[in-house]
C-alpha cells in the first residue's frame, strides 16, 4: 500500500502479516528479505512478530524490496480485504549503471517504453548521509538501495511525475516519506 502524507510525499505502509505473506509467496527467508531490503534481520523479525514497527526508511526498504520482487500489496479500499498477490511486472531494468556529472544513470523500460533514470548525487549522498566522491562509491550506494530507486522510478512514471517522456530525474520529493 502506498499513501501520500500531508506534504504530498509517498509513504509505504504494509502490515506484519502482509510482510510474512509476501515472503511466503516469494519463498524468501527473513535473511533473504533482510539482504534484499538492506535492513537488519532483527528488524524483519521484530516487525513480523509485532514487537515493533520499523522506522520509515526501513519500512520503505522492506516494501520496495518486496515490490521490486513482484509483490503487490492489496489495501482495505479494494473491498476484498488486506492482502498480497503477485503483480504484473511492467518495469524492466538493467543493473548496468552509467556515470553522469550529476549522478548515476539507470536504463529502464516501462510497458516497453525506454526511460533513462538519473539518480542525482545529492539523493545518493542523502539516503546514506555520506558524501560519496567517486562513481564507484555512488554506484555501490545505488546498488544497496536498488529496489527503492526502482520503485521510485516506476511510481514517477505511473503517476506522470516526469518532465521529459524519456528522462526521469529522481528528486527527493519523488521518494517515499522517511527516505531521507
């Protein structure tokens, strides 16, 4: 599920049972989700056991990892109850990152239409609160948060929040609330 907060920023929200069900559909262990989301395994365990709710950036990472793996979260508004299901994956991507003066470029196709995604340096730096100085460092940082960048790009395309039809700049306001 995604909601928009009062500032118009995306907020990723899922329940602990949706998280468990999504892992079951994917046949993922908690360790696999932890690795894909880049969060501590204890975060997954505590969330799924209803011990505590992850902080927003960890919740965004969990949601993004499951979404990128092909999971759709069903909200209460759909009159069939909260749940999860496999979604039709319409975003194709390459993990080949390219250097750009302003950041890192990623090539994607959504429903067959190609786009170039620019992940700006300030976004990369701000997510990890680190000043990456080389393309190699920035590339590794993008890889660590790859599902988050993919989900953000896909949402920007779907919602039409792009200025140029074949070019997408992922500005901070396009990311879910709590990312930075």
